[in-house]
C-alpha cells in the first residue's frame, strides 16, 4: 500500500492507496488528516476491476475485507470506525448484509446511513461503502 504525505498547514495530510487496481477516477482509497481517516467508497472490484460476485452478501464481505486492509495500514481496527455510509441498489438487501456488518464490527456500532441508489459506478455492483475513522492518538 502506498502512502503519500502532503503538508497541509499544521497537520499533515496522508493519502493511502492499496494499489490493488488503478482507481476508476482521480481519488485515493483513504485520506488521513490529523486523527481522522476518510475512506473512499469501496467497490467490490478485483484487481482487474471486475465485480467479484453477483451476490450482494459476497460483495459486502469483499468490501469489508478491503476496509480491514485500509484500517490495518492506518493502524486502526473496526472498533475505530465512527461512521459508515452504505449505498445499495436494493434497500431490501439490508437484512442480507447486516450479518456481514455484525461479523466485522462485533459489538461496536458506528453511526450509519443507508442510501438506496439507482446505479453505482460499475455495472454489476450492488453495494458500495465509505467510512470515517477516528485514529488512535499517537503516543
């Protein structure tokens, strides 16, 4: 995973990229500013930018595995996630993906918003998830 640091006044701005595949637009996987980490919408795409499955549960699991890699790189865990925003093509899939969320978050409950959308960036995607993370203070 690449990390790029930019001076941004009194706090450094760091960009994190998993380098799994080239982004489909001009963005990075996550940006750290102070003790906050802003994670871009994570798509269920493999290294060739193909949707990993046509199953929303499998797509969600893949997204959370990707989020776990981003969190680890930033020195965080799912317990540090403050907020998630979930974009679903079909909001009736919520009960299907909730057990996956519970598997990764355990007893931790981040603030959350679920948004039903007509389409996502890549045909075949059924879900995309972004997050805001409170990073542990450096000692």
